[in-house]
C-alpha cells in the first residue's frame, strides 16, 4: 500500500507527542488549532523515510542517535520564511540614530556587535547594514553584524543574495537601485554590502549554538517568539540576558511582549521605538 500526505493522517494523541517533542527541540509551538499545519509540513518527510505512520517518525526523532540530519530537515520544513526589506523601521531608525552612536561614543576598543537572530533569507540583517551604511556607521572596526537561522535552506538563500520583487515592497526605490542589481528576473545584493554580514546556522533553543552569538551588544529577534511557547521564550530570553553585554539592547516585534516573562530587561523608549534594555 502506498501512502500520501492525504492518507497518512495525524491521529489524535500522536499530535501531542510529536508537537511536544518539536517544542522541546526547536521552541516552536503547535497547539490544537495548528495540528493540520504540522501534519501538512511533516507528511512529506515521513513518506520520504518510507514510514507508514507518524509514530515511526516520532521514534526516529526521539531515539535515533543519527537523527541530527533529520532534525535539520524538520527545521527546514517548519521554518516561516515571510520577511522583507525595511520592515518595522522605527526600531532600525532607533538603532542607527541612537543606540549605535551611543555605544560608539564610549571610546570602546571593540566593535559594536549586532546579531540578527532567526534572520530567514537575510532581509533583516541586510536592512540593518543598509541603514548603517546610509548613516555612515558601517565602518571596519566599528560595527559587526552576525545573522543566524535554524533553517539551512533559508541561510542558503541569504548567502546567495538573490531576491524576488516581493521582498522590496517597502524598500525605497533609490536604495534598491543603489544596493541591488537586476539579475535573471531577480535582484542581487551588492557584494560590498553583503560582506558586512556573517551568516551562521543556529537553533535558538540550542544553548551551545546560541551562546557565542548572544555575546552581543544588540540582538534583533523579531517575529520569532509569536511561534514559540511561553517556556521557550522564557528560556531563550534568559540565555540572551546571561550572555549579552551591558548595556544590551533586545529588539522584538511590536506584537511580542516580554513584560511577564523576564525581569532581566526593562522596556524603554529609545529614539521613538520600544526596546528591551539590559543594564
């Protein structure tokens, strides 16, 4: 008998086991309302493995000593790639107009380190790089930008640096023409800009992978926690707080609140935008 995504099915109870394991390993939270989404995204992986049930796949992910590569496939399947240039720019303006100048004014001997966590296909860190370049702060030895994602597929796109029209829906046209060139129906980022971003693979739930990246002055972790459980958010923010330099600046999306989840950061208005500050 052959199985397809339509015939495989995710039995009641099995979804709780599988979603619980996924939450533990990735932070991603799939409640009852998203059960069908979880089944749709994972069914192809189950079938490609030659399994006839999600239970077989669960045992592979939980107990197989060689499951690391399979977990990477899971992360690629579950990643949310929706992003674009010049998104939520009030925070970027605060970064460029207030935060970076303030940190550089202290006479520090090391660069200001910015980390774009869960950067997807790279639009956020490249937006940061463009804004810093426009303001005159993107100088060697002054600022360094790291960008990470758990999805190797997303990072591959980011490193390639080719973007479709949809990614530019908020970017001013003069900046597109300045920092991108048309290529085969898409737009390629200027290598001189892209070289300022260091791309790294990291799962935000993995302390070993995140630890070195979180030793930063500024972390952008936007539109990520809406997909995480409260426990996963708390664990991630706690790791940020333990590793970040002081003062440290944590930017999350406007729709994401950490007020009930952490006492390590104070919500402050900086340059017209709200940012969580570690003193």
